[in-house]
């Protein structure tokens, strides 16, 4: 599928909840220093966005572990 860039409101989120039943959500972050990172929100999991990080994109994966 490829990742989907998020809008301004989503990029300022302090947490994200994956409401999917079977699919993982691969999350793409950027830090204020420019460093980038990813993580996986498994089905029905809530993830906190740590200070200094912004969520900029996500990719719904056909796997609960984002593989």
C-alpha cells in the first residue's frame, strides 16, 4: 500500500489508537532534531507520542504485527 501522509491535526496528536480488528498500523515519526523512527500499533492498541516527536504518516498493514 505505501504510507499515507497525515494532515495538520493528526500530526499534532499526542496519542494514536489503532481501531482496526486484524491489521497493524505502522507509524512514522520525526523528531525536532530531524531524526526519524517507526513503530507498530497492533489492533486495538493505543500509543503515546513522546515529547519532541511528531507523527507524520501511517501505513495500514495486512498483519497485526506490521510485517
